[in-house]
C-alpha cells in the first residue's frame, strides 16, 4: 500500500484544489481515515487546507497539515540548508501517520516567480516521501499542441528526478480538444504506464466570486451581501458614455467605475430590470467616492439589486487587481464544491485511479526515506538502549533528539553531576533519561560477580572483574547481557575494539553462528544497498564468508531491503581461476546450503564481479541466466581490505550515505560508532539497534 499520494501541477492556476477535492473523496470511498498535508504554502492561513479540512471534517489542527511557508523555504535554501526542508516535511508527515491511514499531499501553488524552484522542490519532496505522483496540468487559453508540449516537458522532468508519476489529469480543457490530448498522452513515452484524464473547462469554477473580489480588494460591501457568491465572468471599466458601455456588458460582467458616476449606476440599475440586457454580477465603486444620497436612494429602490462594493483605490489599479484575482473554492461554498466533485467524477475513472493510487509501491528509496524509516520502525515498539558515553556532547545532543522523537528509552552511563551540568550548558530538553555511574550503581557488585563467573576460566580474578566492570563499555554490555537494556551503542569516544570486546567475551554469538560480522547500508540517490563485511573480519574463510552472506541477507530483510546476494570476486562465474576465486566459489556453495535452513528462498550468486552484479546490461553479457546478476542488493566482499575501501570509495565518490557498521551475529544487539560520527549517525545507530532488538524478540 502506497499510504501517500502527491499532487503537483505544471503551473499556477491549474485548478489543483478542485482536483484535490475529487481525489480526497475518491480515497475516502476506499480508506476510512485519510489525512491532508501541504509541504510548502504561500501563507500559513492556507485556503486549500481550510477547504479540505472543513469539507471532510479532518481531525487534525491546521498547523499540522502545513510544513513551511515559501518564505521560510527560501530562507533555508539561501542559508544552504535545503535538507532541513525535507527533514521538516518528513517530521510533520510522521506525526500525521500516527492519526491517518493514508495521506494526500498537495504541492506548491506556483505563485512565486521561481517556477523552476517550485517544480524541483515538489519533485524532491515527493521522492523523499516515497509516494507516487499525480500531475495536474492546465489547458486553459492554450492550443492542444501547446498544452501537450508543456505536459510532456513536465513529465520528462519528473521522470528524470526519479518521481513515480502514476496519472496525469489535464484540467480546464476545451471539450473539442479533450480526446486528442488524452490519446496523444497515452501514446507518449513520457506518460508510459500512466492513467490520463481530461476535465473540461467549467466557466463557474474558473471565475472568482464577488466574495473573493471583495476580499482581495479589501472592499466595503454597500448592499446585497447575500449575493456575494455570484461568479464574476468578466469585468469592464465604465469610463465612457453609456452608449459605448452598454454593448460591452455580458452575462456576469463586473462593472468597475468611479463612485461619482451617477449615470453608470443608474444604467446598471435599469439593466437589471430590462429583458434586453444581460445580468451583471456586481459593481465596484472606486476612488473612495460614494454616490449622492438621491442617487443611492434610486439604487436601493431598485428591485433585484446586485452587490455594490466600494474601494479606496483609483479605477486603473482596481481593474489591474481584479484581473489578478485567482478563482478559489472557499470553505462552505457547497455549490462550487459539489460542482467540482461532479465534474471530477464525470471525467475520471475513480475506481481505477483510486486502486492505482493505493496499491502503487515506492520504487525509489532515498537516504532520507531510509533514515526516517528507521526512526518510524523503532518508535512502533520502543526498546531500551544504553549509551555508555553519556558525558560526550554528541551523545547528549542525540539523546535530546531521540527522546523528543520517542525513538527509544535511554540510559546514559557516566558521572551524573557532569552529565546534568552539560545538559544545562547545552540547553537541551532531557528529562526522562536514567543516568548511572557504574562505580556507584546498586548493580555493580552483581555485575562484577557475573563477569568473574563467566571469565574465570580465562584467568580473571574478582579484582580484575571489578576493575573491568567500572569501565562504561563493560558495564553497558553487562546491562544488555542481564536484560536490563535491550541493546547498546558506543564508540563515539572509544575505539572499535573497546566497544565490541566485552560482547565477544560474554554476549557471544547467536545459536548457529560462529562469527560476528557487520554490514553498511549504502544509501544511494534512489536505492539502498547492503555491503558486508566492511568492518570486522580481515580474511574470512569460505565457511565464514557463507555465514556472513546469510547474516547480511537476514539483516537486509530486517530493515526492509529484499536480499539478492552477490558473492563478489575479481572473476564472474567460471571466467577466472585462483585460490581467492575458489574460496568465493566454495563460500557460495556453503551459503546456499546454509540459506536453505536459515533464510529459505534466498537468491545467491558467486563468484561474480561488481559490475555484473549491479548492472543489468553487463549481467546480460557475463551471466545471462542468473537470478542475481544485475539485480543484487546485498554485496559480500571477499575480505576486509576490499570491503572497507569499496564502501568508502562509493561513499565519497558517489555521494552515498553510509549507515553503519551494523553488527550482526551477536546474541544481543551491540553497535559501534565511528569516533568521527555525527549526531545524525548516533540517532540512526540507536534506531538500528532498537530494530535489531525488536527482531530478536520476535525470533526468540
């Protein structure tokens, strides 16, 4: 289930809000709880949020349905912090995820002068949300060819940015052009596998009402306020003699005239009772001028009078302002809402579009999506993670984030007075966190005795046990061993060996595993790959490589990456010989046998070169009949030298985000941080450790 749909447009004034109404009603026929969200809006009091929320009775504050204003987004971009826009949007959507089963997202209004920026930010947001896109295009005041050219350009741009566009709705179409536009788009490579619909132009929906004109102009309503829902189909400036004005009046015309033109007012009043004249929609009096009392009595005495508005501005700027007014559907305007819904239902196969919107799965996983997915999964079943380096600033900043986002329950190890003082100095909001000084803990003696009992066969004395247990890494690992924490994360201020040695000594490996290994999640621009082992085992034997392969496949599956395993070598299939190739070939055989029990149905290929494993075209030449070649997601390197250098080369050269190392094979989850880790790295690693703990509990 996609769980989200992103509606974006090719330009402003496309009628996107009317399409959102139709799509929202379509989704609610299939899903009980559908939310609405706008990542970037022109202003905080957004018209579309108010419309959708009021009409469909959404149970969420308006503020939760809005990410950033365009001004806020521009400020972040100017400061070089574009990523914060994506982060902020993901956080807001995450909050809505707790309330709704599906979220309809509406893109920007293209109201700014930077249309290219708006198009790009819509593409980036939809991609990072991992949701399919519905494109709304406008054919208003365009030839069919011009409209099609604009649509195909937009679709190609979305495709190039990795968006999964599932449908295009061409709005405000001349009925004579509808069939031609749809048939050409269906045949266009730019719209391959998409649903395409054309919605005819509706004069009423495309024109503003007098209420919208009055609001936009800041006008005072002098009479007939009950008729402000009348549409303004056109306007004319009455600065000429009546003989020249009257032929310019069409049905629904708004008359704009200086407030002292008694002749125009009288003519307008007369036209309303004349069967020979079309009905005007209303009158705008400019210049802050009011009619003389006798003239106004004549107007008020007319039978069915239209609204008369008064503005302080002069005639020309008033006419310019009216020309700029964009028609919108206001909350509570049931006539327009029902008209828009009927038009949508009459033009769109809602059953087919609804099914595609709901069942389309994300084809791209961006780094932001993967990292945010970790946090979401960890939150669903909160685990207790111990952080031995509680006095380290980065750990404290990460703790603040983890607690505010409810990722895990945390215990910090260290001197409590030092930790509390640093929390205050850093102005962090950390309250619900346990702080333990190992040497003063009520569990210290018990932990030391347990360690002595486990390691006395190695020559450990009770005194040695007490000394070691005063070290935070040993104490934290013992908390995990004693089930007083579900996992441990350390390494920001300690070496890898200091972090993992206690685990090797007494946590040990899971049943059926002989070694501990690791993987990195390599988050590329459009997908996530798994690399193992790049951090622990220098020269694994064939049986160890086989075990690493199966462990890595299971880890990948735990974190939502469907494992397709490539056992890497400098040779593909039988093209090369040598001790190293033979070792990988034997490891592949053993891994297949091991997977039959531990990971049924796992696809494994080896020996295979990296290019054949990842590139379908190379795979077609080197290994054409393989289920793995060209489709691998898990890459097992033959040794630490190759793996460590490769992951760093990809990280630096391809701009990939490397998440890890993630330790695997231990009985309980313990993970190591790089001493150069960022706060974001710590947050991700805690989330990973929590998810591993969740998985271990399900399996055990």
